[in-house]
């Protein structure tokens, strides 16, 4: 029977391209979580509509380069920014 060491480091990637992919996915996940919290705060009236619009415009600026990165990683356009624009505007 094989024993598993819980102290052993597990690598998610073996190449630089895989590392960049996981790093980009982690960044996108962080943005999605942030937008989820923003939506919750807006629904609970914790922030005003003006504050929400300001924050969403900043998120668009952040998502723009990510769309280019995804296009390179997956050789196809990922409609991340389009989804945010239709959802938040």
C-alpha cells in the first residue's frame, strides 16, 4: 500500500505556460468573488448606485487585459468582459 505524505508539495504545473494559466485563472476567480460581494452589498443597500458604477468601471479596466490573456491561452475569445457589461450595466 502506498503512503501519502501530507508534507509533500504538490505542483499544479510543469511548464511556464501552465503556471501562467493557473495564475490567470486564480486572478479571474478573485475578480469573480469581488464582483459577487459587490452585488451582495448593492442588493443590501450597503453601497450606493454611484459607488457601484464607479467600481464596475474599474473592474472593466481590470478585465480588459485578462480577456487578451485568455485569448492567448485558449486561442479563442473568452467573453468575460461582455458578460460583466451585460450583467452590471
